[in-house]
């Protein structure tokens, strides 16, 4: 009788709306649970990933509780993306080590030591790689016997249609495991046009009748005139003087060229942030329509499927909480590449692994 396929099972700390878990699952990793402190994550995580969601502060999670979440006999993966705000380049070099979220990387380190999962993966902004808390995490993993690799990954090379860089770490007790290389070259990077051009047009302040998330934020009269004067790839310097903000008229204002701007069709989008629905917060103007990108367009540019369900039926579509969930998410296509690398690694070390969602779909 042939041996049963090995189950590779992940617990996702700081799971958010499920971007990391969804990508891992597409690659053939079973997701045992997601854990996050934000109750807004529960619906999108459970609806799309179809795995249990636990509303918990990771700082109050003990190792025994975590260990009980993995199924018996599985190759255990501990995955997580600790909140990146303290390490973000948008903090412009400020000392953030006193902030509450800084210590959450240390909580992941504590849980690794307490449960010794077979594989660990973590994703964050590249700047975290230069911090003492990250270096300590890597050193501890190696002391515990893990093979460790980490790289700054350029997301378009992994099929994500935005100019986003993320640091990805992988570690294994089973053998040498390395961060996957992006398979796409510059001529193959996915573009804004390829991903959102076919969505129905909507006006600012309105939503598509068939997709509540395809909703544009209302623009003020001034900002509506500003976006009408904006060209794809241009800046506010193209506007008439009377439309420019007071801060832009100052000598130092010339450095802020990537706000109040339209993205371009035939390139990946700018990094999708938690404020990507706001025209004034970056190069988030639609290339043609006079509005900022919608929540659905932001999610698609993060590489979420077009039918990813973020809001419960009857619940209001609110820009701030949904923008936070979308902007903070791990791009699922990047997560899938990491998941495929982990599954291949386990196959080499332990034998056959069950099929991924993508493989199942191909066989139908």
C-alpha cells in the first residue's frame, strides 16, 4: 500500500484578511488556523480561507495553545507577518523601538522556541532586516538548529502587479530551505491595465451595483478638479498654480511628487498602502477615470482574486477599515510562491504532499 501523502499545515499569526494563508493554501499548504487581534479580520479570513479564526492577542498566546492548533502528524509551519508600521520607510528614520508593535517579532520568536515547528516563514518590510530585533530572531533560529534564509523580494517578479518590496524569511529544521526567486522578468511584470482595465467604470462616490467593494471615495470639488488636470505618470507640478496645495508651493514641497497623482496603465502600480483609496495619499488616481482607485482595485493590485469577499452581507463598506485590511495584507501571489517552495522542500525531505488548490482545479 502506498504511503499517505504528508500534510503540510500552517498556523498564521497576525493573519489579517488572509492574504498569506490564501496564498499558502493555493500552494498546497493546509491552513489550520489564523490568529489576529482585529475582529474585522474574522469574516474575510474564515470566508475565503475556510479555516478557523482566533481573535487573540499573540502576546497572550502560550506555546501549548499554539501547538494544539496543528493536526497530529503534520509537517508544522508557523507563518506570520508582524505589523510592519514600526519598520515602515514612511516613518522616515524615526526611532520607533519604543512602540508597542515593535516587540511582536519577539513574540513570534518566543512561540517558535516554545513549539519548534518544522518550518517558519515571516514577511515584513525590507527595513526590518537592519534592526537588532530581526538579527536576534535570525540568530536564535540558527541556535535552535534551523536553516535560515531571507531576501528582499520585488513583488512584480512573483506576479503581483505593484512596485512593492517585502522581506521574506524562511527557516527549516528539515534541511536547507531558501527564499524562492521570482519567475518573471521585467518584460513580464503584470501591469495595472492587465488587472483592472476590464472592471466596470464607476464615478467617485459611487459603487458598482454588482460589487460593493468596487466603490470610489468621494472627491471634494477641489480634488475633482485636481485629478481632471492630472495625467498618468505626471505630478501636481502639471496643475495650474491655483490648484496646488500650500505645502507644495514651499521650497521643500517639490520633493513630494508622488501624491495627488495618477498611476500609469502599462506598469505595475505603486505600493498599495492602507490609504490607497485616497487620491491625496499617493499615486492612487485611476489612470483614466476621475477618482482614486476603488477598494476592489486596490485588492486586485495586491493580487487578491476578484471575488475575494471582505465584507459580510448587509455590513457597510467602510473605506478606513477595509483599506487597512487590504493595504496591510501579504500579497497572495507572493505567499503562493513561498508556499510552493515550502511544499517542494517537504517533498524532497519527507515524500509526497497532497495536491494544492491550483492542481485540483487543473484536474477538473
